[in-house]
C-alpha cells in the first residue's frame, strides 16, 4: 500500500556548503529512491529541510529512519504520515524545490487555485507558500 510522509528538520549543513551538499543528497537519493519505488520533493530554505516522501510503507519507514539518524538533520518533526490513494510526485524520484521557483504551480499537489490537492499536504503547501513570499 502506498504511503506519504511529510517532515521538517533543521539543517546542520553550513550555509556555505548547502548548495553542493543538497546536490549530492539529491543525486544519491534519485537513484536509490527509484529502485525502492519512492518519489517525492525536497525543499531546503532558511536552514530547514522540508520533504515529502511517498512509496511502499516499509520503504518510506526505512528512509525516514535513515533521515532521523542522518547528522545533517536535527529537530526532525513528522508533519504528516498516512496512506495515499495516488502519487502526487509520480515522475520525481526526488526533486529539489527552490523557494525562488513558482512553487505551488510547479508541484503536483496544487489545484488551479493554489490550494492543496489533499488536506494532509496543507503543512507542505503552507511552508512552500511562506518560502515563496519571502523570496
């Protein structure tokens, strides 16, 4: 059964290294996630990670355990974790989202009005919208 998890954490990556380290994270995650049936999106802004992960329950749980143990994260907060009918990030093994982007229109979690497609993604949409206005 498909599950979706959304979390937030504080980054321990020095700001001067954030761009390069995030690129390394995404490069590794894309290949590994594709093999495990995981899709999602990652935002790093203002020293915080915000990520949505979706896939088989066991794979999502295992990935979240690795994230919680990863020293690049601290103060990990689970925002949402629930079964999902469909993938919202079907084409994204892991996509980086920059808060300079037109976030909600780019993400497959918004309807034409910019509202979350599913209520459980409201925390992600709100965080992304906040990043968009502070750009």
